[in-house]
């Protein structure tokens, strides 16, 4: 097996992930034996940074994907999320081992990402997918509040205080991360990481969602990841781009703007000085 270079780089950032990376070949063999899987070449498309994924065949010849996720706070509830959404509009979960972070997933054909489409088309498709995902699970469930994720990010950003280029802007962003989470009037199960790279062309439906990171919170928050993945367009026309996407989603434009500002100003990052999000944060600051 070949371990993607970006996955290896992500794992080397913490001791826990480095240990997981050393165990990965044994985990792959264990799951192939348990589920009687046959390796089936390599997947095309984007190189994963937080998991090992490989195409496999089930004993009856069905095409599937084996995914083993590295230890990752944001993605801890992917398995219950896929169970909750049950293929509408995500890939279907065929089997899983929650303790090991191992998933056997429906394989998309042809599997090309939504990045192949123009960004304004992406707006329409992603907004439609998000509105289908936004449901509220009945208790009991294990899903965490969005504020849990934001507090995790806040703690990480505070440890990087010596690298902040503009302390006032970061502090304002941290303020809005907390305030927005506390003032939402609607709570649904969010994908939190839905962008064109996590939407695949499929046969069962035109497009299916992969790699959700579910948290309960404000629907307007879920606009942010797609907007960050269209950064040049958002920077050239921040008001118009965010207004259009908010309208497609049926959420309040001002909350989309503030969530986008908060993440651009105060989200943790590897390189604060050269972060391309600074210009956007300044352009849309309250």
C-alpha cells in the first residue's frame, strides 16, 4: 500500500497521529480480512489529507471504498452522521468499525469532484445538498454542538497568539465565533466541511456528499467552507457572492458574512503571516 504524502504530513504534526500512521498498514490488512475485501487499483481525484482511502471489491463483486480515518477531533462523528443521513444525499455506509475509524463506503462512478464545474454552478448544487442535509436528529444521539468545535479552534488560535499579525482583528473574530454560536435561532445537523472537493459525481444521484464532519448548529455556518474554497471570487465581490449564496441557502446574509469574517480572522492556521484569508477578513469586518 502507498501512503499519500499529504496524509503522512498531517500525521506527523502530532504524536498520536504518528502512532496511528505506523499502525495503518496493519489496520488496512485487518479490515480487508474482516470484510473479505479485494484491492481494486487506486482512486483518482484529490489526495486525502485526513484519511487513507482505497477502492475495493466486496465478495460479490460490488465496488466499494475502504476508508480509515486518522484521529481527528472534527471528524469523530462521521460514522453516526452517515448512518443518520443514510445516503440522502451522502454516500452510503456499508459497514463500519467506530473504534478503529474504519468505514466501508459506496463507491461513486465516475467519481469526479464538483470542482469540475464552474463555481456559480457549484453554488447551486452545494446549496441544494446542504438544504437536504439540514435535519435535526431525534434524541438520543451523540452529535456535538458546533460550539464544541469552535471552542477547540479558539484554544488552538490562542496558543498561536505570538504569530497573530493583527491582534485586534483576531480578537474580534474570536468574539463573533462565540457570539454567533450562542445566538442562532435554528439548530440542525451540519456538514461543516462541504465544498466542491467533497462532492462526487455519481450514478445513484447526480452528486453525493463525502467526508461530512457533523455538528449541531446554525445553518448559516455551513456556507463558510464553500465560500473559502471560492476565495478569489469572494474577495473580488464579497457582498454579492455571499448574498447570492445565502439566498440560495435560504439563510440570513448577515450571519453568513459574520461567520465568514470570524473564521477568516480567527480560525487556526499553520501560517498566520501569509494567510490568504486576511484580506477577506479586513474587507468584510463588522
